[in-house]
């Protein structure tokens, strides 16, 4: 799993609008003082690993974006760990929900299959 702009935006509470088949974000630039009524000219393209502001001219990759926001590699590493934890929790919750929906006999079958893998 690779870090994404979306993860960083979510972690820092930066709200942008999604557009263009989910690969692009658009909104107010987090790097320069912009009036809310000004037309938003800040774009992120997740697919091309690129952000750009047409007003203050800041641009770069996700790594540049993180640096510009005053965060470092360690911060991004922590973020990745917490994202993995969330994903793992979702997987396990799904697994236990599935188990709960099975009959006693089916559960025994699943347990036997899993026992072979250890
Ligand atoms: Zn800007």
C-alpha cells in the first residue's frame, strides 16, 4: 500500500472536492491565504502524483505536498501504519461477521480449514 493524497488530506482535515472519475481533487489552496469566495484554483491529481496551485504557483508530488505542509517522512510513516490498522480492523470485523452468520457445523469446517494453514 502506498501513501495517497487522499490519506494526507483526511488526516489533516483539508477539504477538497473530488472530480474527474475520482483521480482529481479541486478546492481552496492550503498554502496561500485565499478568500472563500475566490474561485478555487488548487488541484491534485492522485493518478499522476501531482498537485498544483494556479495562484501561488506551488506544485509538486505527494512528497513535496507533505513537506510543504510541515510534515516529514516519519509523520507519513505513522499515517501509513494507522491506515493499515484501520484496514486490518475492517477485514477482521468482516471475518467475524461472516463467522457469526454461519452454523455451528460450518464454523467447525472453517476452523478445520484454518488449522491446516498454521
Ligand atoms: Zn496557492
